[in-house]
C-alpha cells in the first residue's frame, strides 16, 4: 500500500498540471479546497458517505502538515479528536500512528475533563494522512490553487442569494464543476508572514498565500463579511545544542492511551516514547522582548491573536516580570530539532537568538528555523448555518481556520461536519446539525455560528455545559451509532465494535446493580477498599464503584463468576458508574434544550416586520445572526427572555 502511495504521490506531484487539466470541466459531487486538517477530514467524510469528491490543494506534499506545534489533543481539544474518530475521521488514527509521547492531561480531575494528548512525529503524521487520502475510493486529489468560485447569477426573486457551481483554478483558468464546494484555506486567505520589520505574502513559511481572486470572490462578488486574525510560531531549536540538565524532565504516561476507539495500542511502543522537558523564562527574556519591540511589526498591529496560545512578546507585555513556562518538545522520533512551546515570536532573527539564549538550558542553543507570524482573512462565521453552509450561497461550505478558529482539532472537527453536509447536499439529502447536547463538535459549531468570533476560537471543556455527559471516553457511544445508522460515515466494523462495547457496558452495569449487600459485607469482600459504613441500607455494586478507592477489578475479583467477562471494559465501567447520577440529572436539561432546538426558525424570516413585540435591538441581532432554531436564538447575547417568549408564541402559532 505504501509503495502504491509513493508511486501515486510521485505521479501527482510531478504531473500536477496534467492532472489539473484532466479534471477540468468534469463535474464532482463535492470539491474541497485545501489539504490541511479541515480539508482532509472534509474530503474523507464526503467520500465516506458516497460522494464523488475532488480535493484541490496547493501542494500534495504538505497534505496533513502540522503548521505549528507537533502535538494533538489536550483539554477540550482531545475531546474533539475522540469525536472525529468516533465518526470515523482520520485524525485519531493518525495521532496513534505518529505519537511519540502520550499523556492524559488533567488526570487529577474527573475523567470528563481529562485531555488525551500526544506529541507527534511530523513526518509520520503526514505520511498517515496522505496514505489514507491517496488510496481512498471516490476521491481524486490534485495539486492546484483555486483562484475563484463559479457562482450562478442571483435569483431575481431572492436578491443577495447565490448558488455555487464550481471553482476556477489559477494556472490556465481551468474550471471544475460541482454543486457543493468546501473552502478550507486555513491561514492562507490573503496571508502575510511577519518577521521583524519584514512582511511578505504567504500562508505558511515557504508557501504562497491563496490567490487574491478568492478573497475578491468572497468579499466583493458574494458580499461576505471578512475579518483578520493573526498567529505565530516559535523558532525550531537544534536539539544537540540544548543543555537538558538545566531543565525538568517530563515523562510520558507509562501506558500510552490511543486516541482511536478502534486501536488497542499505539504505533510507538511504551518504551520508545520520548520525554519532554520544562524550563522557564528569565528577566533577560523580558529585556530582549522590550528592546526589540520597535523592530517587530507583527506585535505592533491591533489584529487579534490567540489569547490562550500567545506569543512570548504578548506574554511579557501582559504579565511583566513573570516567569513563563517553556516546554521543550520533540519534533519527531528521529528529528534533530526541538519545538519550544511558549516561545512563539516574530522579532528579527538575531533578537530571537539573543532571547532564547537568555534561558539557562538554551544558553548555547542554535536556531534551525526562525519563528514568524502570519496574518490572514477569515469569514465571520455568523454567516453560516449550523451545517456550515453559507446562508447566502447555496452549496458553499466553510471549515477550519477560515471560520476564525485556531488549532488542528477545531479545524478537523469542522471539516468532518462540512464534508458530511456537502456530500449530503450533493446527494440531495437534507442537511444535518449536531446539538450541543450530544457533542463538542456541536458546541464548537453552535458557538461559531451563534456568537461569531472576535479572536481566534479554541475549544475548552468549560464551553460545554453538558461536559459530564460529553466525555472523551464515551464519544463512540454518543456518535458512532448515529454516524452509521443516520449519516453513513462510519464503517461497519467500527459500528459493530461500538455496539459490542455498548452491550458489554450495559450488561456489566446491570450485573453490578444486581449485586447488593450491606456496607459491612462489602467491607469484608473488598478488604483493600476504604468504605465508610455510614449507610445502613444495602449498596449495589454500581454504587460501590462511586467510592474513589473501589475499582471494577476489585469488585470483579470478589464476584468473578458474574463480572469477569467484562474486565476488558474495567476503566469505562468505573467512569460510567461514577458519572451515572450526574448524567441522569443532566438528562432533563438536555431534553429541554433538544426541545428548544427542534423548534426551527425559518432562514428567511423578516425580523423587522415580524408582528410580535420585539425591541429594535433584538430584531437587529436576530436579523444579523439568523439563528436556525429557538434554542440558538436563546443563546444569543442581547436576546431577552421576553423576546424568546414572543418568538416561541410566533413559531408555535405559525407552525
Ligand atoms: P491549514 O492547515 O492552514 O491548511 C490550509 C490548506 O489549504 C493548505 O494546505 C493550503 O495549501 C491550502 N490552500 C489554501 N488556499 C488554497 C487555494 N486557494 N487553493 C488550493 N489550496 C489552498 N494553531 C494553534 O492552535 N496554536 C498555535 O499557536 C498556532 N500557531 C500557528 C502558527 C503559524 C505560523 C501557522 C501557519 C499556524 C498556526 N496555528 C496554530 C494554526 C493551525 O496550523 C491551524 O489552526 C490549522 O492548521 C488549521 O487547519 P486548516 O485545515 O483550517 O488550515
């Protein structure tokens, strides 16, 4: 298979012009523009549901490239990876193949907010994604740059409404037709790179930005509202020039936990994992930042950057005099480079070198590749439906950084959902939305389309109000059956595995419930456990698991004839038992939200002439955002409870 990939890759990268012209004037069900994390998941998902798909990207060689940190997951982001995997996306399996240092963040807190994370080998990650994509049935991949959208003339009945009909390539102006196009241009839309006082056009170091024609199509022809955001990356450091004895060693988990529900182990063996190191900034770092400010155009600009992943310049300016963490992370299994997380910077190269050498462990360090910043256009995401299609352009979908998010996981999650919906549109099926009650993907999209963004959006567990139900461990139970039965994006082996697990968990919990004893009897049975005898009533095996010190294995060893068949689900059973009371309580609130979500608001409502009592301010907000359901309207800032009651009356009256 790998040989096949290499031959195809070689063929495609050497014959891109021929390949591009060979697909010219052809019609595809779905065209995906961009081969980043959003584009690859979008293309794969559209293909999985049966759509004939074309992926056009500037360079095949960079498909699946990790532009910044070689890591995946974390708190909130790890949940997204698990959900993408539960819907049969690529990211989780790619992470298991490429990971070189696995850890579960937040272990000391409850499993609902655990953050599965891995440090990756860049080369392996790309290799996995390319291998999957270039061998996928119904998917054609070509190298090329899309410079414009083909759009049918607006319907005179509906001024401002357009329909996409395809794309036009930059070289030779070839046109390729499709009724569903997904744009996933990442940091490339009108992208500019910054280092010191130097600015140059680019989407990423060494790669040109998206053609200006595309921005023109979006802004001038389609009348979309665009904004501008920025981000940056640290210099890469030559590993052998670092003095690790002056940093703190940080070991991975002894047993790596795979991201994917269908993997029992990771490609990297536990003993092959590579450690990370932690060090800190010094007052010298602050000094260099201040001395270089006048030579640093990126930091001087008002454009908003990622608040939770700020540059060292922003950190020093916001928290003067503070010591900041710097993680020295491997770039790969055999890489000679290190990624200094926390040192994203855009000052001139000579100042970058001075700055890193102010850190004791890096006092003799050399820079292999300088840090730099990028500024790019994004499309304000309130212009999207929850199925990621633009409200004013039939068939045009957007996913990833182009919607104002930051991060591979946020991009992949949107890409997958846009791919499913673009495929469904092309195959004449109605669009689908994911609710906040069932997934982090639903939370992410609902936040984007409901509130828009003022700074790069990243996922946190605190954004999910039902996080005790939306746990990383149960993403397969929440989404895989839906993905197979309703959407058709999940393969049958994965579905059968999820059904087997669901059955096993349900049987194990019933068996645990059937074992009831007094606390004193339990104490005798589980001699190692610390059980308070305050309760006089009988306690079930399931309730016993709610004690911190009681594991499923302990209970199973006391009742092997009943429970030993379920030992493989040991950790999951414990988590289910611990969370069951919280989840049952949450269920009622989730039901209420689902009811509100089921009351749709027609996309064409004229809020200014709606014959109900609404203030001008509320009418303006509703007109601007056009929430697709009553639930979404309720979450809009500025829409009062009274306005919601009037809207509810209107919706129920008009059916
Ligand atoms: P990308 O991964 O950017 O992929 C876009 C793809 O589209 C590319 O393959 C490109 O070639 C292709 N493309 C663009 N225009 C066209 C066109 N017209 N025709 C054909 N193909 C096209 N994220 C964080 O979470 N934290 C960070 O600190 C961080 N720092 C970053 C620093 C830098 C310098 C960069 C470049 C990115 C950084 N990111 C960071 C962002 C992270 O890389 C993105 O969030 C993620 O890659 C977005 O995925 P995407 O699929 O939307 O776009």
